[in-house]
């Protein structure tokens, strides 16, 4: 586990797939044909926690959905790339658009995906994570498999690990507790 925390401590940007990672992977249409998705509030808090400590976040997804844009704005995702089947090309293009002062390469990124289109991007980054119901080939190529499924807090597990790796986890938790040791952090 310490090796995993150390590896997570190198992450400067977390890149997420949507279907199966930020959502449970189901695509639901209502009677009018409008697509809906469910997102985890816990994942949102985890993503916001990364921003608090200067860790960037991005979405790269093969589908396009206005709900993804809406959720990304709500939780402060820095970059959103939709409608891209080749996730590796999308990842490389995203990295080229970043301010060079950020000094972020693929090796500085974590990528969380769950299916075959995610594998090449996952193999390119410094830290790869997935969910327990991911395709077997994705699981076999991941540094971390979360205990929770996509859309059910899996992203939060990765965010917490990244915070631990950067040494910010206890400070983040202290914001929400009334423990004596955290009183100094509330002022």
C-alpha cells in the first residue's frame, strides 16, 4: 500500500472516463428520449478536494452529453474532452493544450477508466486506476482497483489516495471534524 500511496503522490492531474467511472455505466433514456446519468456526491467532494490542493482534473469520454458538462462545472473539473473514441490521442492533445508552466507530462497523470478504449491511455500515464467491475484486461493493467464501483464513490477512493500521497489527507479530513488535533485547522 505504501508503494501505491507514493505513486499517487506523483500525480499532478487526475483524468477520468465518465460511463462506468463517474457514473455506473448505465445509459437511461426517459420517454422523450432524453438521456440521464447518476453521479456520486462523494466523488464530487473528492474531486473538489484535489482542486483545493492544486491537483488538476479532466474528463475524457467517448460519448458527448450536456449532463457531463453540467456536472463538470458543478464539481470544478478543469478540462472536459467529449466525443473522443481514441482516448490516447485525446490525452496527448489535452497535454499539449496545458500551460507549459504547469510542467505536466503523461507520467504526472492518473487515469481512471473501465473498458478497452481506456487501456492505451492508462498504459501511458504514471498511475492507472479502475473499478472492480471493469473489463478484465483493464484490471490487469491497473495499479489500483477500487473497492467501490463506478458512480458509487470509486473516484473518491482514488482522490483520497492522491491526497494521502501528497500529504494532504489529514488536513482535508480535519476540515470536517471537531477533533482536538483539528481545531487549529478551523481558524
